[in-house]
C-alpha cells in the first residue's frame, strides 16, 4: 500500500553504489571473467553444416560471431557478403567439425546460391581449409554438445597442480566446487580432509589437465606438506586408481587453450629484487632468487636476516608472476619498502644492502613492462578474494593505483585485513555482481548503508520478478517452476554489447555523452549486462528521466523477461521505474534493436554487433526530424499505452512553486495517472505526481499535445501505411493510423514452409512482396531472423515498404514468443 514502510535488509549493490557515491569497476577490466564466459567457439573457426535446401548434403561454414548457444554462420564462398548469414542453435542444428563428412561418407556440395562462384570445388576446399581452425569436436558432438565449457569442470573432475614450493613437481587435485570458474581443489588422497584445500581460478598457470606432468617431464608426487600422511605404497595405489579412472574424470584439453603462456625468463641465482609475499600481500619487501629450475621457473625467497628463523617464505615464480619488481621500484613510485626482519634500523638503503649481501640487483630487462591501461580508477568498487581467508569474497575499494597494481581495502571480512596489493590481471578479483550471478555469498559491509526505511508506492506487474538471489535460493530449494529462467550458465550469458559511437543517437540521447561511453560492456549475466547498458544510456540522455519513462515497462504489457528497477536523476530529482530486460542470450540482439527503435536512435547504436565502417541503416544521413518520419511521430509515441502505465514511476520532488503546480495540472490531466511516492525524502516532505515534469517544455506545447492525446487515447497500437513514392521520407500526411489486431497463430512459425510464409503475407497489406519470399525460399525459421537491415539489403526495398513489412514480421515474432516460445 502507498505509504507503507519497507525495511531492506539484504545487501544491494545498486543501493550501495548510490549511497557511497562510488562507481563499479568496468566489466571489461576482468579479462579472466570475460574468457570464462566464452562458449568454446570463436569467430573464424570452421565447421561442416547441413545445407538447408538439401539436408543430405553439407558445406563448410565459418563462425562470424557467437551468442550463448547460438552461432552466426556464413557458408564459405560468400566472401564478405553478409546477406546469407544465418543463426544456428548448437543443440539442435546439424553441425560437425571439419573432416566429419569424409569420415562418415557424407557429401560436401556447394550450395546453389554460390555455385557459379566456385567452379572447382576440390581446389576451393583445399585453399580455404589450409591452416583453418576447426570448431571443437567435443562441443559439437557427444555428451559435451552445446555445453558451456566451464560446466565441464564438474565436482569430481581431476586436474594436476604444480607445487608452489617446487615447480618441477605436480600432484592430482579433485574439484570440490566450481563457482564461475573459481575452483575449490583438494589433493587426491585427502578425500576426508579439507585442511589443505585451495581455491584457484581455472586459468591459473599452475593448473593443468591430467597427464600434463608426464608430457612435460615433471615429477608426479604429492607435495611435502602431505607426503607423510600416507605411505609410499598408498600414494602409488592412488596413482594407479587415477590412471584407471582418467577417462571419466578428465577435463577437455581445449578448456585450457586461453591460459596465459609462460615466457622465458632471464633471472639468475642470487639476484635481488622487490616482492610482495603472495601469502600476505600487504607489504613490499626485499627478496632473493634462491634457485633457477629451468628457463621458465625460478624460486623466490623473502629476505629474513634473523639468525633464529626456523623457516622462510618461498614460492615459485615465472616471467609474468605478479608482485615482483626491480630494485628501487617502491622508491620511484613513492611507496614504502619494508626492511627485511632483522635489518638494523628503519631507514633501508638498497645500495648499502646490496654491498652488505655481496649481491647484484636483477636488471630491469628481467621484468615485463607494466601497463596503466586497464580501466581501474581510485574509489571504484569490485569484489575480491580475502588473501587471509580464500573462502571469503568481499566488497573491495580501490584506494591506490601504481602501474599495473591496485591497493584494495576489503570490507566486511570476518577479521580486519590491511590494504592488499593485487595485479590488475589477478584472477582473485571480480566485477560487481559476480558473486550474485554465480550464487556465492558476498561478504556485505559491517554497517549496511542500505539498511534504512523508505516509503515506497510502486505498482509492480502481476508477473513474478526473479532476482539472481531468488533464483539461487530457488535452485537449492527446488521451488522454481520449469518455465522460470535460471540466470546462470550457458544461454543466460550475454555477449559483449557494443556502443557504435558513429551511429545516429536520436532526439533523446546526447551525442557527446554517447561518445564518452565505453566501446563495449560484457560479456556476463544477461540481466546484469543489459541493466548496465540501459543505465549508461539513461545517464547519456539530455533528460535521463524522459529516457527512463520511454524504457519503462507497461503494467499490462506482455511479460517476456525480467523486471529490473532502474534510476535516473534530473535537475535534483530522483526517478525510478521498472524496466523489462531479457534473460537469455538468443533474445539479446532483438532486445537491443527494439530498445534503439523505442529511443528513436539508429537500430545499431548498441547491440552485440560492432559496426566497423558504415552502418547498414545508412543512419548518418538522418536528422532528428527525418528520423521521426521514418520511425513514427514522437509526439504520438505513447498513445497506445494503457492508463496507469506509468504508475510505477517514482519521483522525489522538490517543494513545488506556483509555476510547477500549474504544469503538474497539465500532466495529471493528460496522463490520467499519478502515484504518491518518496525516494529518500524525509517524512513530511511534499510528494509530487508520478508523472515527470518537463521543465523546458512550454505550456502551449503541452496544451497542443494534450489535445492530440485526448483525441487518440482509445487507440491501442499504431501501424504505418507508407505511400509507394519512396524517393523521400513519408510526410505526416502519408501516415495512416489504424488499429492492429493481436495476431493469433494456428501453428508454430518455426515449422512454417515457404508456402505458409507466402500465405501469411498475402493476408496482409504486404501481399505484393510475397513473390520475393517465394523466389528467395524464405521459410518460417528464416522469417523470424529477418530484421530491418536484412530486409532492405536482401530484398532491395526502400525504407517505407521495409518498415511496413517488418511490422508484420514483428507481429509474428510477438505471437511466437507468446504462444510457442515456452
């Protein structure tokens, strides 16, 4: 009820960022997370695909892009021509690795569309397949087909882990838990004890598939710390058992192809350097190269001058190991270097120390060059592993940056931890929301800033809204319906969303602010990535509150996705609205395109496709005025919204003056809806209407639009009928308004034949175009993949008829999602 109090107890990143005035570190700065979200297929890979017109023949195709379990393919022979690109679902399409046809006596035959371009099939195949990379066979066939590669590292899987005390040794580890690629590992032979468990990201350079040690001449034996727990005979028996079960517990080798490559180092024994102790990464201290194993690995020892020391901190390093620096690096960067224990006095001097030890400093050439181009900035927030307790993942704040290193202050840890030093390429740091996405407990701050009472009056749609947290809890309790989408893994992983800065930004979005947006966001969880994209767009608007209103979910609209609360600030006031985002990767491209059209910008302004040179929409010629003629009159845009459609829009308003009262009257009368709500407003403050006050729109314009809306409010939807004269954009006189009935389909359009598609088109006002569909053999599956650019390019249609045709295609898509998409 309006005015009721709601106490928010759970930690919420959005609230926390708003209350602390901080920003989240960009998703693109966490390269290991990006890699973990890839599906194992990459652009440029080739495979053999059944030819649609003749299912008994196959042809070679190249992967253009990937989106979850979907692949965008192009038959070899089409060159740079995008017209024949097509999407395939890995789980259902007839896809195979290169060489499959030859092995299975199947026919490779050039498709009809490019037959005249390939006179000699054998010569062509030899040329295009020379040095080509085939799509992974294990992801196209068998048990692993269509699975996210990360899912293949299941609990019970075995790997080999190099000994951090002696890199020439390795031992088998069991995967106890897999959290988004972060693995809890237990040494083989210690099934009943978790004392020596370790957490490592699956791309860690010291982690390998079973069999790696034997292949590279390394010794396979348990580390010294656990060797005494069993007899030598027991360890040999364990090894024998592992070899017998190797096939069923092994992890595919392809999974490690993106691991960092270890280069050749040039360190020598006795060299001095500065180092961060990985076991306690809070200080930088002098260290010594104690031993060189080979051209890849060497042993570092933290210097300790105390005569009574019982043991020393030693660990194996390689060329790209984090936390090793040349002598004087701390001094040059204004950082404190802690003297070694037992050093006389506090004023440490490297020159005296080297002379005292009779040692030389490791030259600068031994160390890789450090970069400052990483996207992190001071005060940014992220999620980080607590080095003292690796079970904990905490909220972290960047307090300082030097070259490729961050100083992080962890919040909420069970025991207070000093600022820790981590590399920007560390695999123990994660973007905001990573824990929630992967169902892992994030340690909240001790004093929950968001734990406060708020008066809210938000009318939510009747459909259930699932948060990532709800999903995780539901998975554990098995309370979710089979139709509910689960916001983790495979197809729920959103591809990168590109901001194509050259594209037309439309009347709502500020071109200058759009240019300042990052080139891309993601990949990641669909809901989180799309929410971040929409938030960036809202903040890049001339009037963020207006864009929020355009994106807002209508109360009576069909529910296809996931409701997220987004916020906007404009002229000192705060606005909120529930916005629908899609939850599965296969719907991301369509969602982005429809959102672009809703905001009256180029349909390619943002989406999973990067516009490299010229936009296929030719949007560079558009002005704001022309765009409204192409995509519909902006003033009438909201005619079809049902009364109360904006009642879930919250606004905290300043005390209204007389002028604002008068304007508020216009909006209440115009919209016939309001909501009394306060967002962080003290009790007793004036409450404004739920509709936005547009301060810069004069009253005469309001009155004029008011009259237009009153005349047309009964119309539910708009359709456009364009004149045949397409030499110029249609004028308002050419636009005919009519009521479009909701489409009810008798059969699933995915199963439509070409004849079914033609029959449907002949029932619309696009009947003259049916001949093109018949000539190009467009069936139901192809129909559902058509978009405005492809319709214009493939059918050579002018913009007017293309939009009219796409309107009917969108009606089919909508009916498909409502009736058959389950």
